[in-house]
C-alpha cells in the first residue's frame, strides 16, 4: 500500500492509510497501546486496541521498543477534544527491526552525551524543529537573493591565501603545495561581482577557532552577497531587508517549530527594518558610560574590537538588531575601504543581534585602490604573490563595491532562541568535536 506522510494526514481523514516510520514513544495498558509514531515529516499518536487487531499485531505492539522501525496501517481521525490534532486507529503493525536499548531515553541527558549521540539525537522533536527552521532560513536566503537579481557564484574551498587573517587558518597539503580551507568566499565574490554585478556565494567556511564559545564553530555555513558599485549605506540597507525577510518567512512558515522550541515570537516580530545604526565611536561611549554606572566590568578603550560581553551589552540596549559601523581599520581585515573623512576608520558594519546572540553579519566596502591594497597586504604580512589575481581586479575596471557575510548557524540560533550554536547544524565541528 502507498505510504502516506504524517504531515499530510488531514487530507486522509477516515481513509485507511499506511505510515512508515519509527516508534517515538509508547504507553500501554493491558488492552490498549498508545504509540507515538514519527516518520520524519511529523508525529502522530496511534492507538491499538487488543480486541480489534490480530494476535500478531497485538504481540508486535507489546514488544515494539523506542526507535524500532515500523509500518502501521490505520485510519486517521481528528481528536475529539483538540481540533487540528489527529490520531490513528491502528489495524496492523509490523516491525522491520527491533531496536534494543536506544541510548537516548525520555529522561534528561547531559549535552556532551547527546552530542556524542548526535546521529541519533537528530531524531528528537526539538532537534528536528531546529533543523526544520534551518532549512526554512536557507530557503529564505536563496529566494531573497534569487528574486533580487543576484547570481549564485560559488567560491572554492581550497584556497592559496587567507581572507580573514592568518590566526585561524586550517592548512592542508595540496599535492606539493600548502593550501588553506576557505575562511570566506569574499575575495572571489569580488571577482564575480565585476562579472555579474550582484552575486552571492553560499557554502561551508572554516576557521580554526581555538576558543570554546557558544558562538563559534570551526566549520560553518556562510552566505555572502557582493554588489558592484554599492557603498556602505547600500549594504546596510540590504542587510536589514535581508534579516527582515528571513525572520518574516520563519514566522510565517514555521509556527509549529517555533512553538516546540518555546520561542518568544513577539521578540522576533520586532526584528524588522529599519534597524538602529550606531557608529563605533558612539558604541564605545555607550560602553564607557555603562562602566561608569557599574553596569559592565571592563573599561573599554577606543581602538579595540568588541568582545562577546561588549557586544551583548550594546545589543541589550535595543530590541532589534543594531548595525555598528566604522570600526578602527586596525582591528579589521586588510581589504576594508577607509572612511575618506577619517582614514583610521574602516567603512564596515557588524550587525549585532538582540538578546545577546552576538554578531550575525559582518561586511563593508572594499578598498578599490591598488596602492592601498598593496600597502595593506604588506602591513598584514600576507604573501603578495597569492593575491596577484585579486589585485588584477583593481587594475581592470576597479569600482566601489561592498558586501557582507552572514553565518547561517548564528542566524538559526537567534531565530530559534538557542544558547549555543552547536544545535543549529546537523553535525557540528568544534575545537573538541570531530565525531560523529
Ligand atoms: O565577520 P566575518 O569574519 O566576515 C567575513 O568573513 C567577511 N569576509 C564576509 C563578507 O564581507 N563577505 O564573518 C561573517 C559572519 C559573522 O558575522 C558570523 O555570523 C559568521 O560569519 N561567523 C561564524 N559563525 C560560526 N562560527 C564561527 N567561527 C564564525 N565566524 C564568523
Ligand atoms: Mg566579523
């Protein structure tokens, strides 16, 4: 018999259907079995009544264990007291494989234990909801750019040089030479933007982050748009529209998942443009004022990059994402365009998420002068020969251009309201985790 997915059950009320899935949970009294069944698309409660089924089906009902794979035949109906909730009256149950001692039980487990069993943990309701939201976000990201005239131009993972500084590069042996896993597709985006005007890349990105924080992975997915002729203000406009679009789509299409995650959606509903814009100088004043008032421990000095506690304080002053722009050039990457009014500042922006989720977007305007870039490459002690192709972009029709990068996992953790990014990707890679 043809398989019906639980998600589509409301279209089959009163009809006999077949569901193929796994046993999520079970309760039984001598005559009735209540089976919670999942099939990847959803969960449904099935009821087996001893008197109405074959001996074999009742035997199977009694022996079936958590996460055994099963096929059930039954008739779905709406719950008498809860409209929109469906139950299945089961007439037949077969067991494909009887799972023994499933390691994740309904009792509480520590997070390290769950991470060790990530390949199984993914089956649980909460993890399922998070990854459904991730999928929705990725779809929203692609639709946003595809519908706005951007061309997807994916960038390489093996690269000859660093984009975001040399301290967190993963080195690999590439035949007879050394290569690095990409930290960002940006430099290649700058080339494709000169060919296509508006482009984006979207793929895995690597940073050998030696610190254990709740916001860092060593492998994460970044989406990066780049726009020829765009200035800093243009990409700030783009960034706020982009986040508003993503959040709007999840609110619209993933209500059920947000409910499972107990996400306060009132907070999400506020993440709509326009976002406040705050110059770095003013953010520093804000932190110094907070120090005077005893609200933050450290006295922040102008010139440094913000750490997590600084970002958290700044963003706590707003109920939507805040865009901090014009950081000191010295704390930013080599490719930043200086502010013509104050050349010690870079025309860059970090979007800091509310509720302490930290920086979700980083970007800015790119240096368009060949001389300046050559100086910066030297200052940053980067190997000039690895950048010859990049410098060509400044020799042949250089234009102002700008773009940004957003880490998908940071975005998922903001949207889902998660403490730690480790649950936002199916198999996280962190300092101390390469398995499963
Ligand atoms: O601020 P970042 O380092 O910017 C760049 O790489 C630019 N080249 C992007 C561009 O302009 N095209 O990283 C961008 C974003 C951060 O805001 C954050 O969301 C995410 O990437 N990110 C990480 N996410 C998880 N784990 C890490 N270790 C991350 N590092 C950055
Ligand atoms: Mg950054």
